């Protein structure tokens, strides 16, 4: 079973990355690609409008280092030895597609279209990667070259322009095979699996689905709901994947898992009926994830990708939304910031609600029943006494402005806490550290007279809606206002290159380690990328938002 999982995982991960990462923002005119995708596909990641991939990637040339990445990948020959010809071909094509430093766009050297039309989806249980070709002959020549690097030849296959590369097998069973075909001007990658031969014409696009993704308009509806671009929106159906994992489903992906397992003399793991029922109940609450590109800026190379995991239960969604707090804005000129929005007064009530919900559910799986017995709501009540002192806190943002001015000093930065009663929070802290200083709301920052921060230049300032700690002489009170409205759960912003310059410039390593420290510093210095990661609870579910912009090169 481990071998089967390895083969399936390698194909899915490789083809998904080919579609989703190599040409992050490409597509084809109209809905030609979507005509091959069933409307009820278990998963879909793809692009259905053209984009200037070369122009976009031009902003990233100072960050991407595909030549060095080549050295970190196993060789195609090694992949062939470990996983068979199919694994060797995947590695050989990945090597040439992504790590060709001379190509303007990933995949250009093997004949892929520079507009990036691509899609990764499920058809009758088989995973399919379809990619628009710019030059069919170049692609075929690339396959020939990849075969030489991997040390393989295609097995006998049926149909014109179809090559078959089996994965490593076990015993006398027929192992799955990687199928690479040229169809309708596209390169098509899929699996050939014993017992699923009837699915191949559908996977190759020789037989079109009764209702396609283009016919259904499903992606446009998802994009409108989740705030993504219609041509760069995808999804994963958790229900279909759960049925495949449990081995109880009758869908295509479930059939694929069973067929691959049996090809290696195994059977999918059998779960107790009660555990299957419990898993189905869970995925009914978390039925799918929607992911896609929500923002692009071709002038700067910036991109924002959004992942939303649906919460179908309205009561659960409302309960979790009560945790949302206020994340103060980062101080101006920050090198990095970490913001947490959390309504402290709601933490214990929400945890109690979730615990009671879990304890009252009629779980059938023995493991869930055992976990249910371990939930202790009494401990939550005791925790409530601790959070009562901080009940007015709505969130906080820690901002780094600069590294230490000299050895032994602390970095310059601020800690900005959103609270309706900053004076009361100071009284709580004052009681813990034993200081007599008393800042006033709206007054000048006051230095802390405590041995723990002696000589460190740490000050406290109180403002309406804010309690601020300042570290370093150059730190000023952030102009973040008194707003306490809920705006999120988590917000991280940083630039690895800028951080390495500020925090690692004076780093001294123990003898013998300096070369390693220098290597790490150089790697971080090359990552001149402004990054942002945000987490929130929305009207749809759990939202993860990730943005990246290539830096100016000044850090």
C-alpha cells in the first residue's frame, strides 16, 4: 500500500504543481480547456484566459534561481531506479520545465504555450493534467530527450501520439503507468490503471463530458462568491476525497484508490462503519475548499492567492467568528510585523460552546468516543478566571523597525495592543512587574524602571483604544487610531532579505559554523520578497490569504 500511495502522490503532486505553480497566471482564450473538464469533477485547478507569463516573471528574475534548484532535485535516473519509468519521466520533465534558466517562461523549452493554458482535474476517477502546446514537435522532441535522461523507453501503447511509462510494480500485478499523449494541440498527462481502461478515452478528451465545466458556469459562481478571478479559480471536493480514503465511496477517485492498491497486492484500509459515518459527518460540515488567484499586478509582479475552506454549518461558523478581533496597523517603516486579532472576552465562551458541541455529538467511532470523554469543560471555567483580567483586549501587532544598533542592544520596534481600557491593562501589568511609573492616556511615553529592561530603552504609551510598548529610541507611537472593529485573526508581513540584513549582520557563530551561517544569510538575502499571510473567518468559512511581491532590490 505504501508503494501505491507513493506512486499516486508523486503523480498528483507533480502534475498539480505543473499546473498551479509553473505558470501561475496563464490560460487559454474562451472556455476550450473547460470543455474537457466534467462539471462534477472531484477537483479542479486551472486557468482559462491567457496571461503574459514572461512579462509577469520578469519581475521575479532577481529572486528565482532555477539553476541552483536543479542541484537539489534527484536525477531522473535515480527516480527511475526508485519508482520506475513513470517516476523517471516525471522528474526529467520537471527538471527541464522549471529549471531551464534560459527560458523566458517555465515550459517553453519543451513546447508549452507561453500563455500557460493548463488544468489539473479528475475525469472518471483519473487525474488529468492538460496543457496547451505552442509547438507539438518541440514537445515530442522534449519527450525523447527526457527518456534519454531517465534511461527509459515507452512501453507499448494504443493510439496515436500516446506514450506509456509504467511505474515500479509488485509481483505479477500490472502497475499503474504514466500516460503522455498529444490531443487537440494539448499535452495530456494521466494514469493508465488496470481495471479502469474504460476511463482513458474520457481522460484523454476523446470523449467529452455530458456536461462540462464550461457548460455549468460553476467556476464563475465560485469566483463571485469567494472573491477570486474567474479564470484562475479552483476547488477540492472534500466529500469525494473522504469517500476515497475510507474505501466506501463509489465515485471515480475512490475507484482509483482501490485499483492502485490492488495493483500492488493491497486493499484500501477498512474503517469501522461508525468511523466512516463520523468522517462523513465531519466532511458535511467542511465540504470543500476553494482556491484561486484574487489579485494580480503585472506592473509590479505582485500576486495574491486565496484559499477558503467552507464551513457549511452556520452555527459553527457564527461561533468561530466571535473570536475575530482587531489587528492594529503595523508601525510605519516596519521591516516585519505579526498581528493577532483575538477577542479575549470571547475565547472561553467559544471554547466552551465548541466543547459542549463535541461532547453532545453522538460519535460512533471508538477513537472519537474516547476523545469525547477526555474533554473537560471544568478546566475551561478555570481558564476563564485568567482571561477575565485581559477581557478588554481585542488584538495586538508586534512590529520590527530595525535590528539592534549595537551588540547587546534590543531591536527597535513596537507592540501595539488594541484594548478599550488601556489604563486597566497597565494596572494589571504594573502589578506583575512592580513598577511605580504611571503613563497617562494621550500623554508622552514613559520609561519603565524595572531591572528586567534596565538600559534597554523600553517605554509605555497609552492612547484611546491602544496600549503601546516602545523598544529603542527611534520607536514612535503608531498612528493606528482608536478603532476596535473586528478585522481578522492573523496578519503576518515580512521580507526575508530585509530581515536578514537587520538581524544577521552582526551574528557571530561558534568556531567552525561561520560558513554555514554565511550560507543561510546569503540565501535569505536573495529572497527579496514582500510577503503577507492573512487568516480570517468569513461568511463562507476559514480564509487563508497569501500575497507576494518581488522587492525593489534595495534591501
